[in-house]
C-alpha cells in the first residue's frame, strides 16, 4: 500500500509542479504550486512525520500559496482566467473534483490517522515542540509574519497604482464612465 501511495504522490507532486511551470495562466500555476506543496506534505506523512506534514500544509500551502494567489488576483485583475467557458470544461472540472475528493478520502481512510492512538510519549513530544516554537523560534515566526505582511502591503500598493493607470481614454471603462456623463465626447468617438 505504501508503494502505491508513494507512486501516486510522486505523480501528483511532479505533475502539478510541471503544470505550475508550464501553465499559461498564472492563477492556475499558483494553484498547481499549492497542490505540489500538498504532495510534499503527503511524503512527510508517508515518512511517519505528521508534525512536519501539518507544518508544511499550514505554512506553505496555507500561507505562501494563498499569498501568491492573493497577490496575483490583486495585481493582475485583467485576464486572470480564459474567457472560453463551455460544457466540456465544466464536466472536466466536475470529474477532476470528484476524483480528488475520492483520492483524498482513500488516503485518509488508509493512513495511520484512522487508527492512530495518542500515547503519553507523543503528548510530551508535542508539548516540547510547542514550547520550542513559542520560545526559541518565536523571532523567526515574527520575521516570517512581517515578511508576509510586507508582501501583502506591496501587492496592495501595486494594485492601487495599476488601478489609477487603468482608466485611460482608450479603455472601455473610461468610455462607460465619462462619455455617458459628457455627450460632447460621444461625438468625437
């Protein structure tokens, strides 16, 4: 069972990493990057290291990938997704989501989490890790939080600059807002 899980996680991780690199649309690339990081967390689970796996999910999937998606959506408001929306893409998306849900369910059902027992030794280890994170490693977490906050502030600044440059006289938004108010400009166009 471990070999099949390893092969499945390898295909998921490498496939989504390749898709993240080769994707023409940056938002899909960011989502594929998050899936690839989730696959790496799966490797940690296979190595019987659930704490590192949860840390990988919390920090890299939960913070970094979401931050990348947030910045991309703020900075590149135009053409995030392709305009082609057809029935085949919807069906493919539905089939992919169902396969992902079934795959995650099978992994969780067959993993050690379904039969895990909490031992007193594990409680001591978790307590020790928590104390270390809140005392010795707290400056690193503060620095990471400030870096992420700086990235968000930078993204907001870039998005605001693009919004002010976005409404030129050739843009449809300018025509919609300003020409309806000024009928003299309608005659020029």
